[in-house]
């Protein structure tokens, strides 16, 4: 039997040991370290290779074009993808009274002319089916997209050929060679394609042959599936039938539900925080093991949630999630096309309120959401990335100096159930994190530090909107106020002197907060 004194001694030692471990853990700061002479290479451009939008006809609207021009100025996307190019409201294909095809490219010309004028190219999605060419009447969305296969593959082939030839004549073969041609959208889902997998493979075969008949150099791919499905079977089918595949495209979202046409399903974040990055790597591995190992990989849709009525899209947490996914997925994909740049998006009808959980990085009133600034910061980082072991940051150098983007992504936990419940309330961060940022081998001299932040009540118009009581309408003064709250201006500017080639800067980060630092040398 142990003595009472020994038992007390053991308990006290255990207590002090536990306390010392906790104290040491609290003193350990997250380190973001970079050396100006230690270059990792060119910063990944996966973030701004492509961006999504709702449908082609929305692109003829003045407000849509103004918003795209605004974000294009800040982020410089290279391509844009949207549905509905062949929908009846673009009137590309119709039949006259005698049943003869009529081809009308005037609307698409106006749209594509505008895109190219602001230095963004079309990532062409062939869909949906023109009603006069459709084999059925099944539709999806508020705007009634026909999801039938063609009633005549000969007429479909002629339509695609005529359309691609028109673009070649209008823009030149050299320009069109830089485009991508994607066959359909999410054919694995009955809601999007009223046919079987074999039907889609047949549609792909006719489409790729039509495009390649105009120029073998034009890039065609698919299968544009939801949740990374069909990739292996698609590649095997194309190999067995000697069909070209210049790129593989698919989609992924961070929630448990997939198709949510009218935004009525309860969405819940998957428990694995790296789920999208893991899916990207798996798809890349599938391509590498196929006969098409040189094919590019494009995730032509991704976001936290596939619902256009999910409040997570409006939150500061969503901005941190964007950076988390982009950093993790960058090495395995050629592009990650965020769905979408704007809330001018009408699959479930026009957005009912100023903040309604729309996909966009900009809301209907031109208010920049937190995610907008995540993309802006990525663009402003510069092109040359420095080596840095921290997985939630970038450090880059440019002619101006050094730029650092540091963030925390914390999965929702306390009180979390479904997105529609959790993110409809004000959600302050639960914890604060200490980060030590340092750069070595700097030139000595005076530097200006500019600090920008996105987080709770920082470039966070949605939280302000919730505190306003979620009004169904905003007056002009309220719109102006929320625009100002999300202007993205610097929160602090400070001058420092570097005399030993080393710069150190303490950074405090709350849960799901983003800090962007510019260290600008004054000559």
C-alpha cells in the first residue's frame, strides 16, 4: 500500500507536468519563415485560370458586364465558363416554318466580343439543347434549360461545326486554338442530362469529331461530371474508341449534397477539411494511369456548397476556405474554376434578398464579399514564390518588395448542424492564434508595411447585414455603407527600418481570418 504522502507527491508532479506542457504549447507560435534567396518557383496560377458564371444570356446584361470588368481588373482571370450557350434565349439554333435550320450568332458575338475586350477568353461549354433540336422536353432551372439529347446527331454535328467555324472566321484560328471546348454539364446527374452514360459518350464522340473537323488543334474535353464521377470509365471508353481527350473536366463541392437545383436542401460541410484537394489528386492520378496522361485537368466548378441559397457563400469563413482549397489543390490541377464570380445567377430565379447565399464573389448590389478579397490578394502576391514550410500561407517577392498571405481555416464546430441554420446567425471566431512572420536576406533600408485583413467584421458585409436584421431590401445609403465596409483598403500602414537583412512581424489571427502583408521598399 502506497503512503498518503507518496500519493500526494505523485498527484502534484502530474499536475505541474501537465501545466508545464500546456504552458510550453501556449508559447509555441506558428512560424511563417522565408528567405529572399530561397525561391520555390513561379507562384501557381490555378486560382485565376478560370472563373464561373451562371448562363450565357446573363452575360448580355449591363450589371453582369460591369461586375466582371471590376473583378477582372483586380484578379485577371484568363477564362470564363457558363451554362446555356445553346439555350433558346441565345437563339443560336432554331427551325423556320418549313423545318429548315436557322443559325443566328448575333447574341453570342456580342457576348464573346465583350469578353475578349476585357482580356478573358471563353471556356466553351456546349449545352444545353436548343428546343428545336431536342429529343424531349425535360428541363431544369427557373430558366428552363432543356437537358435532352439531340433528336438528330447529324444536325447536332452540323450545329457544332457551323458554330466553331463561325468563331474561327470571326476571331481567327490562332485565337480559337487558345480556347477550351467542354461537352455538356454534369451528365451523370439525371437532372442535367436525360440520358445514360452511353448516351453521353455518344454525344461526346459526335461533338469532339465536329470540333476537330474544323481544326485538329482545337482543344476538346469532358466529361464535366459532378463529384469527380465517371473519369476512369470516360477515359477507357475514349481510348477504346480512339476518341481525342485534350483535357479532363469535372466538379467538386465541400458539402454532402450534390444537386440542389432550387436551393432547398440542407447543406452540411464534409468532415474531412481537405476533401476537395484529395479528390483533385485522385483524379490526376487516374488521368496519369490512363492513355491520356498528358491531358490537362480542369475543375470547371468548385465551391463550398452547390446550393445557390447557402449562406456560407456570403461569410468570412468561406474566404478562408477558398485559400485553403487553392493552396492544397494547386499542384494537381491546371485550373480551379470558382462557381461563380457574381450573384447575378438565376438557376433558382433571381436572388430574393441582397444576401441570399448566392454563389458569387460579388452580390447583386456590387458589394464585394470576403471571397472577392481572397482572390484579389492571391493576384497581388506577385509571381515569384519563396520557399515556406507553413501550409496556410504564401510568401512571394516582386520588384516592389515582399508580399505575404497568411490565413487560418477552421472547420465549423460548436453548435454546427447545417449551413442554412449555422451561417444564418452572427458567428464570431472562437479562438485567436499567434503567428510569427519573418523574412531574411532583405536589402537594408526603409520599408512601408501595408496590412489588409478579411475576417469577422473586417471586409465582412454579411455580418453587418445580419446585424441590420437581414432586410429584404437595402436603401442607397445602406448599400453605400456596406460597400465601404468591404472596400478592401489597408487597415494599417507602418514604416520600419531593416538594418541586418531580417524582418520580423507578429501577426494575430482569429479563426478563419486572412492577413495580407505588403513589405514595400522605399528607394
